[in-house]
C-alpha cells in the first residue's frame, strides 16, 4: 500500500510540474494567407511526396493549427529527422517555408531483434532496406536471419501509386521456420497421441512456412483507406506430426483473403497525444476442404484526448474474434506479440481475444534537437538534428482470451498497471522504462522500444 501511495504522489508531482511549464509565444498574426510553398533540405525525397500530404489549394488562409497539422503530417512520413515550418514575406506574398532534415534511407545493417520481446528468443542476421526508394516514400527490403524462427524475406510497399488515383501496393514474400506457440505454452500437456511424446518431454514443435501476399488498396483521403490482401502459405510439419495438419499428410496449403478499413487521425504516429485511430479487418481463411476454414474479425480502436498542451489520455480496445475451427498455427494469444504489462510473461490462448489499455502521458521535456558541429564530414549527417525529450506515463492494461462467453467474466481478466519513463531518442524514436504491478500483487521492470499504442 505504501508503494501505491508513493507512486500516486510521484505522478501528481510530475503532472503539476508539467502543467506549470511556460508556453511558447507566437508572433505571427493568424489567420494568415499563404500564397506559395517552398521546400528545402529534401536532397533525395521528391517534392511531390511532401506536397501531396498538404490538403490546401493555394492561396489559402491558414490558422496556427493548420501549420501544426502540416508539420505533423510530414513528420508522420518517417522520412525526416526534423521538420520545421516558418513563414516568409516576399514581394507582398506569404511563403510557407518547409525545412526538412532527411534521415538515412538505405540501411545495409545487421539484424538483431527479440521475438515476442523475449531475450532467450533472439534472431540475428542481415538485411538491406531502402525506406525511400526512388525518393517516393516506397519501401524495399531484402534480408534474413538465423537464431530463433530463422527466415528469409523480400518486401515492397508503395503507399501512394499514381498522383490522382492514390492507390496502395504491397508485396511480401517469406520463408520461415516457426516454433509453434500453442504447444510451446502447453509443453506439459498431451493433446494428440501423435504428439504426446514431444509435448510431454517439452520439445519444440516447429513449422516450416513458405508463402507470400499481395495487397492493393485505395486512399480515400489523407486519413482513410481500404485495402484488400490475398495471401497463400505452405505449412509443413516434421515427420510424426502429420496429424497437426488439416490435410493429414503433414503439409497444408492455406489461403487468406482480407479486407481492411483504416482511419487515422492521430497527430504524431511515434507518440500520439491527440486524435483517433480505427482499423477494422475481416478475413476469410480457406476455400477448400483441405484448408483451414474460418473467418477472423479484428477491431482495433484507439483514441487520444489532450487535457493540456503537455498532458493527454489515451485508450485502446483490441478485439479479435474467430468463427470456425482454428488450426494450431493460427490461434490467438496473449503473452507473445500482444502483452499485458504486469503479466508480461503470462501466456494464454483461446478462440477469441480482447485487450484494453489506458495511459496518461505527461510531457516533461519537449522534443529538442542536438547536432555535433565537429563531426567528421563523412558521417556528419548521422550526428545532425538528433532529437531528445522526456515524457512519463501511468498505465493500466487488461485482457482476456475465451472460447465460451462464460469465460468473459471479470474474474478471468488479467490486469496490470504501473508507471513509465519515456525517452524520445534519435533513430529508435522512443525507449520506455516501465515498472508494472498486477492484480496478484507481483511487480516487474520492463524495457521496451516504441510507443505502447
């Protein structure tokens, strides 16, 4: 109880400190008519990529909020380390000057990451990624890794095909060995005679995946889009585990056709504090008797409400529903990609899943930029416009998996809560150091990359 009182007192102090910071003053009289736009600093990025994110026909009267909106949209491209806007007068006309500092786009770098955020499930390899192919914000990656769940992949994504048609195109090819999560978390239980020995001895059951997908979508406007995706995989099991496959011969060919609607009104993707994000997906899996046959419905709802210029509240609800029999390689889980802070290492699986998160975010040190003026010329771009900032957060996560509606009772929900320090850093965007408690009274420290939602 003393720890809880201390945490609450600390949070109140941080909120009060953030709320009493002085606000920046504005010297331009708004609204103001903008007659033209000039872009500087885009050495590789085509000017068109920036201009198509600006929903104004010039000349146009703009408020201060419109200038902030443009800056946020350009930052959300993740092509620039820094985006600055200011207004200049030239021959009686007001020019909106956009000054950007481009980030590195081509990354021939080693690969190292943790699968499902577990240190004992590390993967390592090499990839070459171009995050701004042809200067048009196209993404092209090829690479692979060994270690946990070894894989090889080729990915291409173009978020804006055609100046006026505004189509979306994505291609993904992958070969991968995957340790089955269902038997991984049930290693001491026996489900099928053919897998009894492996499961009871705690051995890993692996699958070999080979397949790909193609996506074609349409941007309805700057915030809404629809995308259809068709994917196909071949999944093979080792000898003696044939009964795990739907076909019964140890090899399944699975197909999936999905339709997704996405609506994104967040201010900053890397650390949203205002707006709404909605993503609804319906998928049909399997079209023959030899394939897994089920429907999947996913609803991802997020909202962010600013309280002051430094304080905001965010909420998320994720609902994943399935209709039909799920194969062991397509079940839903809590405790792998989707986690509950406070129950971070708890693993649950069932037919359906629901997760809820709430987070209070307080910005203590607004994002600023630092440059090393004496850096060697060959690497000077790496050490310019390095951002830094500090925020704190208080959060609560809760989740449940279920097969029958009776299992949706409050007593079956797993809940955690805690406090976190959020460090805004160059290149990785955000590093979170969090301390979480759960409803059983246990606690844990977490070090995670990226915003929670």
